[in-house]
């Protein structure tokens, strides 16, 4: 499928190849100093000792699949781009928990990364700051090694996958963002820009749902609820008991 407003960016991929060793070192530092404490904070109590024993993002850098630059409905003082980010590298990450070593390999990530350069200024470096965030949770997948060790801690695989997704969302999925001031611009204004409006979501009803609770002497039913995800935010309706045609009429902002 060809999208005429999305440009290829091979020149940028060549730059990333050159910069990757330095980006690698920076990301490793962030994972150790910032991500590791967040993982420890979000795992169950019996896994609080979990930590990175070894981190290498490998020699294979991420790729940019395409870039879309917005020219409409954009302020004159900013540049907005959406970047199709793809990583399927040779990362080798070792975790240690309760003396047990667990490896993460075949790490894959894909998502739409929004880059905002704002405000534009009349002197070098021409951009006051850069904000970066994923519009929605990126698709993240990985394989776990040392499977015999994993069996010693029931549920570890599912816990790790859930925590990794939550930690990424808490850092760099809208409304969260990474901000880099390049001049004396106010960092607070970069990280918390004034919103253009309020998104209001109304969940009204569902009809003819599939019965998940099978009964022997009566018709099957379900206890449905709805979940709405917007960026890193998740909204959940109340659970409606024993119905296939639930009505919620709930509003989220």
C-alpha cells in the first residue's frame, strides 16, 4: 500500500546507523537508571528484587519506515512529523530475579512516533525544543530464554510482558512524552503544552454479545464491560451482570 503523503527516509536511516552506538549507550543508561526502578515499582512484591544484569541493544539499529510531515492545521511556530519506527534488532537483555537469570531476545517494536519541534526561533539551533511520543502503545514482542528457570516463577512471562508495556506507556505514550530543550525554553511548557480541546467519549451500549457463561438449565449469558484505550490512558466501564445487551451510558474525558 502506497501513501502519497508519507515519504521514505533512507537518508535518516543512514544517519541512525552512524549514531546507533551512541544512541545505544544512552538508551542503556535510561533503562538502568529510569526504567529499572519503574519495573520494580510495578511488579508484584515477590519480584521486587528484579534488575537488569546485562543490557545490549545489539548492532542492528531501528529503521524509519516513512515520515509524514504535517502542513495543515499546524502553528507557524512548530513542525510536526509522524515517524513509522521499526525495531527488530539483535538485543540481548538479561534480567535477574531471586538469583534466577531470565533473558530477553528477539525484541521487536513498531509504532507511530510523533516528533514536534517547537518553538521555532530566529537563531541557532532554530528549534527551541523537541518533544517525542507514541500516539498509541507501540506493538512490543520478545522471547524469553532460560525457560526452565522461568518455570520456577509462575506467571513471570505474563507479568513481564504486561509491565514492559505499562512502563513504556508511562514514559513515552501520549499524554506522556520525552522532551529535550535546545534553548532556554521553559521545559514545563514543552512537557505539558496547553491542550487544543477535550476529547469526550460516551460508551452507550452493546447488543447481541456472545454468551461466555454457559448454563445447563437456562440460556447462557455474560458479565460484560467495555474498555477504551486512548494513548496511554485506559478507561473501563462498570460490569453489567448476566446480560448480552448491556447499557452503560458512561462518559469519559
